[in-house]
C-alpha cells in the first residue's frame, strides 16, 4: 500500500493493480490506477486520482498531465453507468483498442490470458463495484456494444480522444483510461 498527498494535501492511499495489467496495457497511451477511497463522494476520489501527484503506483502514463482542467461537474456530466459485462469489454478496448483504426477484431474472441487479466483487474476493486464511462454507447444500457468500430464519447483529457472506465466500490476506486491523439 502507498500513501501520498493529492493536489489539495489530502491523503491518498494507493494499491497496486494486478501484475498482469502491466503486460496488457499500452504504457504510452493508457493508465490504470487502483486506490483506496478516502472521500465521501467517489467523484472527488476520481479527481484526486487523475490530478494528484505523480508517483502513485500505476500502470502506464502519468494521469496528472492529462486532466488539468477537469472538474467534479465535468465528471458528473460526462460519465454514464455500465454493466460489469460492459466494463469487461471496456477494459479490453482500453488495453488493446485503437480509437483511430477501431478495436482489434481479436477483442471479440476468447483469449484465456487476456480475459483472465480483465477479470482480475475488475475484481481488484471489489465485487460490489459500480462502473462508469465516458464512452457514448453507454447510453444504450445493457445493449451497449463497446467494441463497435464507430462510437462517440465525452472527451475529458487534453488529447483528441479519451475513453475511460471508472469502477467504484465503498472501499476502492479503479481508474482505467486510454488517451490518443490523431
């Protein structure tokens, strides 16, 4: 477990994402961060995680450079709920997709190692987790297809494209994000 202060000098307790995540995620375009919740509202935990100091144990890029102007209101307005099944597809898309050329066709096929890692990542936040994303197909509810070739999204990062999955339980917060420029 890692303790540090966020940008408002509040304590943030970090935990380590599953080891398999470092082999799954593109470290140049994504980040994955697991932290213990410390705020009453999960949106405040997200802000601390994405705008906090670098050095928190995470996979991929430093999120603090990507979200300088994001507010709690932006998150509340841009994030929509998704099912656990949708969350699994989103983790795969964030790990191995491309926003400019679309998701790799292999994401629709079973891959024991990748799919097991995806389940481990989601399990790390807890079984009672709720999931949120800025991916536009979340509007479709249970019928959402997050591996579709075309999609819209509510951009939050300083890059051209960004899609996230936020998993929230009473104790933990998991933030997975992919950021790409054209």
